[in-house]
């Protein structure tokens, strides 16, 4: 099969770049990406919330790049417009968002021309205690596409029609519901960025909406989860991350083939890592 190339003087497929994705995506040709899977920055004062996260900070790589809340819609429009351009007609896009800036993501997705296929809820455990409100324990994930007839979807990618749980329920049916109950990963004692998506969440998307050799783009890579899991599962990848330390960490993971990279720093007796 002919190698699908990202034709650019600057960028190569199966590589990641320490770049602003607003610049990087402009270097990608039209219709060159088969799947976009991303978790953009939040537009909350993440640093101010760190104390709430009750975790040992010395293995968390510093430098998380945040967007001002007033600029969030404009920023989202810009990157989504480029994402729409680079995606192929048979592609899908999965965009994660907390509830606080979901409205901007929905507005921008609509404005740039995306069709919404599903609005998925990722239910997770958090571990904080709230005295005057409910504990946030979900995240939104928009399943978008350019062409609802041409997009790929492999509905038997994970379970056959007759696989059952112990109560006789259909595993395939349950897996295809739009509320996904998936635990966060705690990388105790290992290097990490302040946020990361769990492997099970990314794998579910890869299995249902992509094939081997498809090109997967993550413009906001963080720890590189999307690239690492794409590579491990026979997909091609390309990604951007504006913080050099995170990009270096993702590169180290990709090059070493290690899912987790151990830190030499001492491990605290008690530690709750929330991402
Ligand atoms: C929510 S995190 C992504 C976490 C990632 N999904 C993971 O599993 O590790 C968002 C990332 O986007 C990065 N970022 C923010 N603005 C960016 C930009 N303009 N271009 C590229 N990366 C950016 C942040 O530094 C942060 O690492």
C-alpha cells in the first residue's frame, strides 16, 4: 500500500512538534488527517486550582499553557477551522471539554462546519471533597465529522453481537452507549504532565473510528497519550505541544517505547494523583 504522506517541507508524519498548533496545523495539507483526537486547554486558572488537587507536585512537569477565558472562543474558532480543513471526508473528530467552556467549543464546532454525531459523557472518579456543591465527575467529548455518510465507524471493533456480561446483557450494546465509565490513571512515582487522558478512553475511540495506517492528529498533546497509543496500535500520528518540557516527555515515551517513564524523585508515603 502506498504510504500516505503529509506533504510539507517542515513536518513529517509519525513525528511530534514543540510548536503552537495554530502555526503547526497551517503546515498540514487539506484532507490529510483521518482522525482528530484532542483535549484542548481548559481556560480556567489551573494553577490556582492546584492546591485542590492534593497531589505530590515533584513529579508533575511544569509549564502547563493556559488560555485566557475571554479569548477562548476566538482561540477555539482558530484551531477548529484549521482542524476542519486538514481532516478528510471519511474522518472523525473527538474533542474533549469540561463543562465550563463547553459552550465555546459547541459554538466554534458549528461555525466552522462540523456535524455533531454524538455528545459523549466520560464519567470518572475525582477524589476531591466539595462542601457546597456536587463533585465534578464527568467530562464532555464531542464526536464530530465533516460528512456523516462517509465517516468510518466499526461497530463490531470490540465486541461481537453475542458477547454477554454475567447478567446476560450485551457487551457490545453497553460499550456503544454514550456514557463512558472509565477510570483515570494514577501514575504513582512516574513522570507526568498535570493532565492526561486514560489509555482506555483513547483506545475506545481508536478502535471504533480508525484503521491501521490511519493518520491521527492531536494538536494539544500534553504527555503524548494520543501519539503513544496510536503508534502502539498501528496508526500513524502527528501532534503539537507548545510546552517544550511536555513535548520532550512525549518524545521520550515514543522513542523508548515505554508507556510510563519512571522518575528518580522520592515517592511520598501518601499521594493522590488526579490526572
Ligand atoms: C488538556 S492538555 C492535553 C492533555 C493530553 N490529552 C494528555 O493526555 O496528556 C492541553 C495541552 O495543550 C497545550 N497547549 C496549550 N495551548 C497550545 C497551543 N496553542 N498549541 C499547542 N499546544 C498547546 C498545553 O500546554 C497542554 O499540555
